[in-house]
C-alpha cells in the first residue's frame, strides 16, 4: 500500500508540474493509459479528486493543490539527497603512490596535491622523495616524477612543469677571494659543491650549452651531497659554487645573498614529467591526480 502511494504520488507531482498526461508519461517512461489509471487509483484510495481533466489541459483541484504544496518539497529533498549520494559514489578514491625528486615535490607537486586532497578527501597520496632513478614497476609506484631527459622510452610521460634553467651561484664572500668564472672551463679552478648520483655512483657533471655548443665539466670541491637544499645553504655559507635550478636561488640572487655567474651558458631544458608504464591500468584516483598535475603552460 505504502509503496503504491509513493509511486503514485511521484506520478501525481509530475502530472501537476507538466499540466499534461502525455508529457508526464514521457518523463516517467510509462504509457499514458497506465498513468491515467494510476491517478484514478490514487484518487479512489484518498476519496478525493486531485486533478481536473479537460481535453486541453490537466490542473490540480483545491485538494490537489494542498497535497502538492505538502509533498513536493519533501520529494525534492529526497531527490537532492539521492543526488548527493550519487556524487559521492562517483568521487574518485584510493591510494596513489608517487616517487619524485625533492625539488619537484616542493615546487610542483605539493602546491597542486594539497589543493586536490581538499577537493577529494577519499584520495590518499603517498609521496616518496629521492634523487635516484627509482624503478617504479618493481617498487610498486603508480608514477614517478623526473626531468624529461631521464624518463625511460617505454614509459608514458606527461609534462607537469615548465622548462628548467640551471644557475651557477656563489656567495659574495666566496668571490672576494676567487675570480668570477668567464667560461665553463674556468670552474676547474674553483671550489664546487658536487651532487652525488644515488643509483649509479659518482657525481653529476655540470652541463652547459650556448648557441649549440655543449660542454660537460667535472668539478671538484670539499663537499659532495645529494640534497639541493643543503647545496643552496652551503653556497650561502660561502663553501663554494653550487649548480642549482634557478627558481631555488632567484630570490637570493635578487637580494644579493648569492651571485650568479655563467648565465649565458645555462640554456633551458625540458622540465619535470610524470611518467608511468603504458601497460598499467590505473584507477580513477590516478586519473584525477594526473589531470591536477598536468602542465598547461
């Protein structure tokens, strides 16, 4: 009995809104005769006429108007609640594991992921930073983030940041006792802060390019580390020259705490990419993260 009333009340609201059995039947997905029969059954059970029918239109009676005012807001509230549940079902959820360099994590990933996690509370992010070329398949990461030139060819790579330029910087105190280098080869006579390779050992070469000419310089110094942040602090403390992404030092250069040299030898190169195996099927949560990180210029 209650189920029949609920179904017929929904039909009554639709007929009253549309002012037509034909249009209401289309909206409800039933035949017009079936809808007319349902309305007659409802009226018989209530012992009241709810609709005035003419050949041209259908309109609620006084009793129908009173019933409509009473039940329509309640059904609208129920409909809204059901819609909210549907949106919750469709929201992405799950764990997304990403490995990244510290620099990319701080400058690109975290500003975007922090916003995403507020919008998608059911998505959990595991962000692991290291400077090596992590095997994301064997380590069971969903994706990795590295500079474009280090992404393996069998991976799908999606650009997530602008081009990068390196900066050679040293503290003013350092340059009081050391001449400004005029060309990359002059660095062999300077105390430099080396960055150690994590996976393959040795030190990263300092790479330069100007007007198509490329030079790699193996520098030497008292300090070798694998942290860009510590390299920047060491340069600020006058420990030698550092080779760093320019966005890490631009404020210090502008405010005179660091001096930039060989700028004309530091041309832009492809920035950070998020990469993942082409054979892996990803959950909706990963698709949401990917779109949030995608670089749009």
